[in-house]
């Protein structure tokens, strides 16, 4: 459903500063190379995300400005200035060099949101290495797939999470160093482990950043597809131009802002907009280690006087479910701009936020491969609830048909983007063939279906493949099916995304059993627990149905489309390619 309502905030309260006109004009004429003039570059030449995020501000005399306001799960608060974060990241960069880790090596973090994680990310970038963040709720199989493919040589994790790593460490011959960090109680390192605290205590606080250029790899995030294991999308240091520019023009960051991005650092939003965009723009970020609750989240906004808030539709729908009375118990008057990310935001959520919070949520669109925001509803523009908004300056999206031709406004097609923006991924790690397949007729094909209206606003329609968007996390059905097939009772498995009012989609599996096994509620619970143990709760199925056999083509390919149609009571379409019963 589309709402007729168009919300336009008051210009005085929501004006974008500086105006896009300062950058000479139209979106098409926007020149990202002009943005780099506002960054410093490495003193000896080159470009490094960590330097632009931290050391640049220290060199300009702003080192004592708060960079991170951190709150632990148990409510303790700590403040880290830009100088503090520059020093801590210098120490970790020294740690890596002392361990013999070379430029271009892959260093991964598998941690909750503690200051050590942020020091490790920026320190890795300073050392010229490639940082790989992992979601802290991943299970052992998900960890192994990503570390094995990347060839990671260092992993920083915690006492609580390291047991998952040990389940698969024998499968990771390239993993040389396991560093254990615990912010609350520094642990003693066991045999085969290294202590974060001991390493950092012995590391110098100054560091000469390894020379990196705009096209040197900086960060890789793993994203799922319909076939094969997750693939590592690699971004370079030049991506910082996109982080900085979108932080300025889309997130409307001002120097005096208190900013809160609720995304986990294990996902691209948690790095691009939980670290790089706010730090390059010199704002102060709130980092909240605790989990979701409406009361706690509103309390964070009130306590730290958050001005700019970037969160996910799943969280927004959970806030809606908690009711309109909860925000009234908190002083949320500090908020001036709120945004949504990760999945399409339903129009009802925009209308609700205007009523309950006094501000409309502004949706935007981008993905792991794009590295930064591509399409957005801007602070100073009218928004159409339910739309993704309009293109970021310098970005040329298009709705195209199967031949790569741009279609008329109002027509559904493939959402594509002209390549060349700074934060565009440069490859899928060790899979150049798959990377090349993402481009057609001069377009990057996003895998999303959309349409553009007469006013130039883009509207999400759905995925063109079987990838599942659950609470903003993309889950590849193949990964889940592979895990289920490891259970001795499972003969075949097919996985789909089932619509859900809170998470957008949940992962649902259809399983046929081997002879000798009976479809019982106990086995269903066992399979769900088995998958959660291997993949983590965010990836594992929440529902499982037992069926005698899965629909397949004559070549043996499971027809997920047919499973979904039958689940939702939709037209099954052409079934002529199905194998005979």
C-alpha cells in the first residue's frame, strides 16, 4: 500500500548543511573527487580510512573531542576521545607488525560491541591489512566458511565466543594467531592463545601508518547468495569518500551531533555507518553493548541526548509493537533526524514515527556490495512513506529490463547502478568469475527488483533471487540447506523466506527424512537446535515442515520458488520442468 501523505519537515529544523549546491549542482554533476579535498590524505601521500577517521582530527587539534560514548551491557559508561582511539589503534597496529602480519593480510574480529573491537578495526587498517568483521551471533560453521575462504591469519575474539572458534580451528590452517580480549575482566591466555591486554601493554602508542593507496583493499564483508557459500565483498580505502559524503549529505551529520547507529559491526552498516561515516565527519557516536528493548533504547537516546539515529525496520516495528506510551516516558527532544536501513521500511512505520516520536523515519537503500548509501530520503526533502527515496549525488541508478534497457517510470524491473562510485566493491574474494557476473551492459545488477515513479523516487518490489532478508540480514538458502543436510535424519532440505510482520522474513525449511526417521515435534526441535548450533540464531530456520519429497526440476534442482508459492497459497506458475512424481 502507498500512502498519499508526503511529509516535509520544516526547513529550519531539518535543513541539510552544507547544501548540495555547494558542490556545484545537480546529482549527475556531483564530483566525489571534490570530496577528497575535504579529507587530508596520509602525510606521506596515499589514503587510509583509519587516518581520515581518527588521526586527521587529532592533527587538527580536536583530539580531546569524544569519539565514542560506550555503555556496557551492565550499564557502565566510558568515554573515548579521538586521541584515545588513535592511540589504541596505533597500539594494535604495532601488535600486528610485531606478530609479523604483513600488509594485505586478513585480520578478523569476532566480538561484541566493546572498545577493543573498534581499536582492532582501525588498527588493522593502519597496518595496511584487510579487516573482516564477523557477527557475534554466528555459529561455528558460519565462522569457518568465512575464515577459511578469506585465509585470515589473525582472529580477535572473546572468552565467551572462543569455544565456537575451537570447534572449527582444525579446519583453519592459515589462522596463525588467536587473540583473546575481554573488556570487563582481562583473561589469561590459554595455550595457543594470545592475551589482548598483554600484547597492547607492550605495544608503543605511536605508529607510522603503512602506506596505502585509494585502491588498496581495506575491508571485506561476507554476503550470502542463492548458491554456494557466503562470498567476501572487498572494498578499498577509496570507499572512505562514500562514507564521508553520505554521512554529510544523507545522515546530515554536523560537528556537534551525538549519533547512534544500532547496527552490529559484524554487518556492513555497523562499519560504514557505525564507524567510518561518523568518525570521518568528526561526530560523537554512542556505542551500546546491550540488546534490544524499547525501554532501554529510548533510555539511551534520553541519557546521551542523541540527535541523529540510524536503526533498522525490524527494530522500528518492535518499537511500534511496544506501544506509543513507552516513548512518552522519556525525553526524546534531542532527536532531530532519524533514519532506517537494512530492508524496506513499511509506510505505516513512517506514519507511526511522526505520531509517536514527532519525526518521520527516512528510509534509504544500499547493500553490502555498494559499500555506502545509493538512494535516500534526505533531511530537507519531502519523503514518500514506503519509498527508498532519490539517488545520492554522483550515483546513477536505473530500472532496466532483461536486455539492459531503461524502462519507463512506473514499470517494474531490475534495479541497477552504473559502476564507478568510490565505495563500490572491487571483487568477491577468490571468486572473480562470480564478481564479473554481477555486471551486464554497463550496469551493476543489484539483485533487487524495483520501480521509479514520475517524481524520481524509487520503490522496492522484491528480490530477483531466493536470498532471504531476515531482520536486515541477508541469508543464503544454500548455506542453511547445507547445514541441515549434515544431520543424519535429513535426506533433502529446501529453504525459503516466509513473510513476517516484525522481521520482514523468517527462514523456513522444508525437510524430507531418510528411512527410519519419523517426523515428530521432537525431531523438528532437534533440527532447529542443530542448525542454530552450526550457523547461529540469526541464520538458522525458525520453522521446519516435514514433506515426503521436495519439488525438483528434471535436472535435480530444488524449486524454492514452488515451495514458497505453496507455503503462501500463490499461483505455482510454470511447472513443466518439474521431475515426474
